[in-house]
């Protein structure tokens, strides 16, 4: 089942405070960041809001890169096993081994 985030289903609707908060949650923003974002918005500090969003984006991007490195490690292990498997013949099966 696919989880739909706010921006995927409500792009043409006006941004209410509740929708803004939900969007910040969907973006992985902490309660503290959400509170600061709203506070800056009430004070008209757009540049500070952009700064908070940029920091959150950098955090998410760093997380993606760390996860990508993990995938690369797994892919390398799979590659090595497949390479090794190509030069290896399967062990002979004994009676009773395998599927019924």
C-alpha cells in the first residue's frame, strides 16, 4: 500500500496551517523545527524559513547518501558471490534432498 503525502494529493489546494504542519511532518521535520518554522512565518522571516528547510534538506540528503553506501556494499557482496558462483559447480544431490 502506497502512502500518499500531502503534496501528492493537495497541490492545488490552499495551504492552511494544518496542511503546512502536515507537510513539514511528511518532510521529516522535528517538532522543534516545525515550531521554529511557524514562528518565523508569523514574524515574516521568509529567509529564516528557507534556512530551516535547507538544513532539513541537507539532513535528508545525507541520510540518503549513507543508505546508498549500504546498498553499494550489499551490491558488492552480491556481485562477489555471483562471480564466485560462476566458477563453482553445485554439489551433487543425494536421494531425499530437494523438493518432494
